[in-house]
C-alpha cells in the first residue's frame, strides 16, 4: 500500500468527528492532510497499532516515547493544534481522562456503524497483526500500596529525579534549578532568571545572618547554597532523591560551605530538629497529594518558630465545578510525576490556613514558567545526542514532550504557578511582618 497516510488521516477525521489539524506522513512515504501544517510522522506500523489498542493520549505518548511517532515541524504548534482535539480545553467529563475517552467512544461507534466499518477494517490491516506492543520501558509499571506513603513517595521521586545528574545538567544549565525562574528583563539569561527567583524567595522570607532555613525538596542544592552564601543562614536541605543529595553535597563542599549547609536524604515528615526561622518549599508540594496536604501544612507549621515564614512555590490547576471529577493526566502519571497531583491555588491557601498559617501574599508567576520551560526545551534540543546518552533516548523524548506541552499549558492559562508567603503567628496573633509588601521586599 502506497497510501497509508491517506487512510490514517481519513480514519482520524471520522473517529474525531472534526478536521484533523496535522498533516500525516506514513512509513511508506505517503502524506495527507492540510498543507503547511506540522507533520505527524508514523515511522512504523507499530505506531498505528498502539493507537488502535489505546486510542487517544496514551497511545500517542507511547508511540512518541518509543520513537514510533515524531513531529516534523514546530512541536509547539503541533501540540497546540492537538490540544483542541485530543485534550479538553475545559472541564473533563466526570471520572474520565477527557478527550482520550471521547476518542475511544467514537472509535467504538465506528466499529458498530456499517458505513464506517471499512475504515476500521483497513486500519487493522494497515497496523498489521499482533498483540498490542509493550509499553516503552520508561513507563511506570503497576504501583503497589497506598499512594503517598513514605515508601511509595520515595519510589515516585526516584522515577523522576534519579535519571542522571548529567542529564539534568544539560537541561537546566549551570543554575541546576528545576522550578520556575523569574525573568527580570526581556533579554535575561536562564541563569540570571533563576538567580532572581532564588533571591526573591530569600527576600520574601527576610533571611539574615544566623537564621536557620529548611528547604523542603531541595533538589540539587541551589536554594540552600544561595541562602547560605548571600544571606548567611544555616541551611538544611532535604530530598528523597539519593542522586540529588550526592550532587548537592559535592556543590556544598566545592563552595566551601560544609559548615553552613546540611543536605539530607529525608522525608519532610521525619525532620526532627525544628524549630526553624524560615522554610522554603519550591516545586515540591505537587508531590504531596490532596489526601496528605493538610498533614504537610501542619508539619511545616510545627517546624517553624512563632514569627517564622513559609514560602510555598507550587504549580496550580484551574478549579473544577466538580472537584471529585479531577483525574491526573495519564501521560504525566505514567511517565513524568507518578502520583503527582495539582490543586487550585485557593485549595492550597485554604489548607495552609487550616493548618494555622496566616497567608500574607500570593504572587502568580505563570508566564515566567512558560518561558522557563521553553528555555529548558531549547537546552535539551541543543544537546540532544548527549542528553540521550546520559539517560535513554526514550526518556529524553518524555522530557521534550512534557516540557513543551507544559509550556503551552502555562501560556494558555490551563495551569499556573504561585508563590504563597505565609507566617506562623505567635499566641497573640502577631506576625512580626512589615505591614506592606515593600517592607519585606526591600
């Protein structure tokens, strides 16, 4: 068959009941679809077989990670066009994964419709015989036990972070900061923007010489290093990632800050040596889970002295009319952040207040994260071969897809990121904070 692309394109438009927004190129060299659009490339028949067995987002993801599918053209443009077809722009149906489920239902209807049976039969012939292809090795297999226990959290963190420090160094650059930067100028470098973010956190916490800082989810140590070097604090960083901790300890030693910075492989629930003067939690709370969030907030409240401040930097999703309908994205859950959950910023503020904090400030940094992610994608693509060797080609494709799609989600206001500044007041209700933002940002 020398027209596989035309058949795939025709099936896609029937299954989706709308125009398919990408051009299609098949393994036989044929092409079909709108001229000038990004091209979805089916390198192998196996890519189609994956989609027939798991229509929608997961089938596409598996094909992408395995290298069976690719995009020829602007990846951001391709993902933006697909977002209106395979992923919901608004609220998903209850207890579903959104557009992928609509795709499955539509395909089932096709198989029952005599007028469309020909297309489905041809798709099966095109895909070739055989059982569904095995998922790529980068996919998380079955998980056992209750979510967000210490043991399962440690395994989830290892999946995401213990993929090679060399890989992350190529993606993140010299700052080794894996969270939203704050871009002070239009032409700022990524390193300057990450410095600005770390310094903003330190100023919001009003750090100064002699204080004790706890950084929850310290990553590769950038926050504690910055705070110790520039603000003179005694800093403790905790992480569940063994590889991160080893890297951070080397950085501490190289900076001559061994006596000022302590890096531990430790769960936040096991920190024994409070109270601290300040706590930073940057990009960590997304791993906590809704069932554990109040425990998380109460634990941090207990670890602070009266008058101590918390800076909670966290990705947020849009609120839903029916919050029980929220489901974690399949791609993110299986390939990126196992057991990760997003909450609306209002829910985060409510849990912090319920734990006893007074919330003093909320700052949205959504556009900053979109720019940060595009910078990371640029780094990955500029060092593609080296990055693939540092981990696996499949995992490099996971991060490319995840970061590019996330950048679009921030740009389109599907998700956001916020810094929430809170304080543990004393028994009389005093916060010890200046009455205006300018007072604690000076």
